[in-house]
C-alpha cells in the first residue's frame, strides 16, 4: 500500500551546539545554514524533507517482541540500460530483498522509494508479500531520512537500517531488546558467504580472524523515545560515501549519547555484491573518504565500533 506524503519545511531546524564536534561541526553548521545536503559528490538545495502518515497507528503501538523491521531503499538502476553489469547488479538487489522477506524474524521491510514509479518495478520483480511497505521519499535516501523514519513511525520496534545489498543471517533470535532500549545501538560489520569469497574476490570483514577496519552496513536499534532533532539533522548524509559510517557512529555517540557496539560475530548480516558494477569516484568527496575529510582530528574511539559482544 502506498502512503501519500506531505512536505515539511526544514528551514527552521535548530543546531544544538556541542563543543566536541571540531571540524565536523564547522562543516555541518555551514551545510545546514545553507539548507543543503550531500548528494552525488556535491550539494544541492534541499529545503524540505518527505514524511509519511502512520498507517492506522499500528507503528505507534509499543511492543517488545523480537520481530524485526528493516528500513532501506531499493535502488532501481536499470532505467533502459543495456549494460549487462547493470542488469546483474539489479538482480543482486532483487535477490537480497527476497532473502530478507524470507527471514523468519522479519516483520516488515519499509522501502523508502526514490521514485513513485519504482513500486511497479518492485511488484513485477518480487512476489506479492504482506511484508513489503512502500513509502514515498522521492529522492536518494540519506541516513537522516532512515533514522527520522524510525524515530517517527517505529518507536519501541526493533529496527535495522541496512544497505540494500545486505541481508539478515542467523543470530537475531539472541537479541536482548532491553539492551537496545537502554541506549545501545549496534553498528554491524557485514559477512561474505563462502561462495562469494571463492568467486567474487571479496573479503569477509567480520570473519573469525578478520581485523576490524571500520565497515558498517547495518544499524540495529529499538528507540524508547524519539531521536533529538539535532541528531536527525546532522545525519543527513549519503549512505554510500566511503567512511560515512564512522561519522554516523560519532554522531550517535556524541549527540545521541548512545552506546555503539558491533556484535557482528553474533548478529550476522551478509553482503550480496559480486558484480564489478561500482561508482568508486562517486563514493568519495573531492576524491577522499568522508572520515578523512571531516573526522581527521576526532579520536578513533569516538568513530570506531570494534567487534564486540551484545
């Protein structure tokens, strides 16, 4: 079911000063003073955000079950392309969504759509399921969009904000909801399947012998109260920028006052990207990683979430 959306002006969003933000603070203050967001290696004017209405209030109801909601954006990248790699990459997104729909603990997948017409593509590509929920965002999803959606519509629900090419594995039955509700967020590092390691020249970033490198493709949370506006406003950055996860962790710790952990050996997520289709330069800002540009002077313990237990 498609939700009609309304526009809300964000021009009056306030910035709460924090003495701990160093260079990142200066950058973001300037960014939001100009009412812009990061998009495709440059900024575009974006004086509004899109929000939806609650569906009969069902997402406002409190509940402490281990059923999981996934918030993500499904990329439709074919758009008439004849490039074989593009079609292969599109199929990976389809396969990933199907795997998440089949996971026994997933209650609902909230798909924040870049275009309204993407609904037709999804309905033609994936069997009908009452686990899919469409939400019109009308642009590329930013981290702030996903966290705002969770804060607004999924309080008291165990939710995973996850990249579109990652799917859930085992371990989520071990989730302790009370840990999350007391102020912990899990920033999970992804795994690779043995087949992918063998055939796709990829590394398992959370293997038993792996060294932590700072990669995080999913954020697990269960909010007991809405996120502060300054946290949501600050997180309006693209998901696909290299190093941006460190910034998200930093903001969740410093502004959100959350404990951020990474039990990726317990809660398994898997990566589905075997094709060579990548936009390496588009994932950088002026040729550099996000954390190198804006977190260079921040202590690593504020931006890292090494492997841990629950």
